[in-house]
C-alpha cells in the first residue's frame, strides 16, 4: 500500500457496492490504524486495530458492512466513538452522531 501517514484527525472513507465482511491489512504501511466498520445506515458495527506494517488481515464481526472509516490508531477511542454510534460522510467531512 505504501500510504502516507494521516494527519491527527484525518480519515479515509471507503464505500462498497453491497454489504459483506470486508477485510483489510496494513502491509507496507508505516503507521498503525483503527478501522470503523459501518452498515448501510452508517452505524458502527465493529472497530478493529491494525499495527504498522502488519500483513495479517482484520475483518469485522459482521457481514453487513458497506462503509469503512480508517483513522490513526486510537482516534475513535480518544473521541469516545464506539459500536452503535454513527459516522456520516458529508462532502469531504465525516460527521459523528452518538448512539441514543
């Protein structure tokens, strides 16, 4: 992958055509990441961490994933974002909504 490090609050937002159990790896990436796996309603169904340059893939505990948000490792925890919360893409911004 050879990706450049993310800024403190920068994320990557991935969209897939249909719900499934998508896996990710961090091979050739020099920094650790956290992944939020979202369903079609933008609700977080799982969060997984990946270490720097780790070829081992991580997958969510759900096969209903349509979106994935990548952030620096620990960012979701730092912002108190967890399973059941929602992350929306609005233009080029990711908007957070706490579960009720």
